[in-house]
C-alpha cells in the first residue's frame, strides 16, 4: 500500500523514487538501518542532512498514505472507528473549501450535512460540534438570526453531551488508576464508585447517550465486583452486551469482547464454569488469534475448565495459548502460561512434570511477589505429593528468604499467603506427611476460609491450598 502511494503520488505529481528506494531498504531489514548506511546505499556517500530530510519526508508520506480514503475503507476497523476517521477527513476537506475563495458553497454545504448527520448517528460529538460550527458560519450567518441560533443551539447541545461523556470517561480511567496503584483503600474506592455512578446516572438521564450508558455499565460492574455482588455484576454486563450489540453508536468489537471477559470472570467466581467457558469462547470471537486480548480470553477459559475438572479441555487450551501467543516483550504473560501448564500437570497428578515445568526462572512483572510466591508454593506441594520432604523443606526455607527480601523492599505478601507460609512451616516442623491429618482442623487453616482471606479464583493461586491440605488429611 505504501509502495503504491510513493510510486503514484507526490507533491509535484511525479513519482517519488528516492523515498520509495528508502522505504524498500528499511522494510527489507529486520534490524534498524543507520543514517550513514542508508545514505551510502542511496547516494553513494554519507550525506547526513540529505538523509535526515528524506526520512522526514518519507514519514510524512507514510502518514498521508494511512489516511487516504481507500486505505481507511479497507482497514479492519470497527465501523464506528472507520466512520470517525473518514468524517475527520471530510471535515478537513470542508474546512479547506470554506477558507478557499473559489470554494463551491453547494458542495461544502452537502459535505457538512453528511458530516453532521453521520456524527449524530455515531455519537461523535467533537466532530459534530466542529461540523455544526462550520455550518453555522456558512449558512446561519447568511440567512439571519433565527437560522444562526438554530445552529448555535445544536452546537451547544453537542458540547454539553460531549462534556458529560468526557466526565464519565474520566471517572472510568481514574478508577483504573486507583486499581493500578494498588494502595487505594476499599472505603475510598467504594465512595468514588458511588459518586461516579451518581454523576453518570444524572448525565444519562439528561442526554440518553449510548456511550455514556456503556461507561456507566462498566463502573457499575466494577462496583458490584468490588463488593462481591457477582450476580448483580453479571446482570449489568449482560445488559451491556445487549447495548453494544444493538446500537452502532457504541458498538466496538473490542468492547464486546471485554464485556464477555467480564461475564466469564463473574461466572468463574459464581462457580458456573461451563457458562464461564461459553463466555470466554464468545470473547475469543471478538479478538484476533495470537493477540494479547485473545490470550486473556484463553486464560479465562483455561481456568474455567481446570476448576470444572475438565482436564482434557484445559490441556488443549493451554497448549493452544503457548503455541499462539509469542511475544518477546510480554515475558510476564509468557511466564503465566508456563505456570498455568504446571497447574494442569499438578491437577493431572503428574507431579514430576509439574516440578520440571516450574524449574526455569519466571519473568513475572505485575503482582510479581504474588505470582512468584504461588509458583514456589505449588513446587513445594508437588514435592510433598512425591514424598520429597527434604526438597520441600529446602524450598520452604528459600521461600522465607525470598519473602524477607521483598519485605525489606516493602513488597509484602497478602495475609492469605502469609498464613499458607506458616502452615507449610508447621507441617514441616512436625514431621511432614504424618502430621497433615492433625493440621486439617487447625485454627490457622480455618483462617483461610474467612472472607478476607478466602481463595480468589482469578488471582495467581490456581490450586486452592486449603482445599488441597484438607484433602491430604
């Protein structure tokens, strides 16, 4: 596409052969090409300034190529996104005609009508505001006060709706940032949810925007999820799927996929694993195979099948994940996939394969301490299952040292993980397998069942430690 553009278009109507040669050179290499190497290849000697100017010109031409209408029409964008890009281009054309002394006013008016109508249809309020503003100047000012004020009213309404949408979107991103920081108390979080939902409902009542309704649904879902009201969270997200499916103004295939992911998560937490798997399969339909989002849906489906005891299906899913998701950058997710595989082997009672899978160091990033802790605990559990008490003892000591190092760096374990560490220590101290039966009813073990310490099926502990220990008793 870029080659065709460089071949057929230039500022002076001539073929841009030098830019084409540079593009061909750069696109044929897997590694970056230095300015000096490119200059010698194209000009026969090192011309620093000339190659810099050429690279800048080629960059601009590539950007021009990306925004040609034929390219936009053929890209695999959602209709809403494609419409936004095309309307932006038409708006630029309209502004060019408007400021041109020889501009065709009839053509300009028709162009603006198309921009305004489509922008209303797809709730593209920024574009709508600009389009109506231009139409106000073009038609309203010429026809008189009544016509002018009519366009002014439309313009101000679009600005107001956009302001409301921006407000609810800001609430959404601030909530994401609170979760990302990891240090926002639940009390503060729930208070923010309450304020955001109140704002959103007031804005929605006034403007009836489908986009505002969508963001409000996500915030309501997160609010119910935080309070562990999973059935209510699921209902909100089912409503959101219906909203996305039936309204092109708000539809994005990525949004639909994310909503199915949320439904899968609530189903897992409710213990409805077959339903969760079905939602994950719907999510996968919304994403391209091998991408991060597709991988996330696969991971959720794996959890659902693992927890349902459908190990054959779980094995196929995790093999597909590891075969399809090949990112040199995302080592955290690659590490998670190997950890999932180790959990599959443990569930399959192939403990030797489990320990060998866990042997290679992991590259966890997000919640590194939690993932690393649970990988090491799984290794200890597998050693216990194999009767390798000395190995389990050594691994436990290593885990304590790891915990102390991270404690010094103020990266502490969760209360649940601390209890698990204590239980393993007590078990080893009192003779290993012979004492497991006694530990089955210990007060310390009972603490793992308290709401604040209970197992979370969506975090890094895939095999519930307390269930495993009770089954050993």
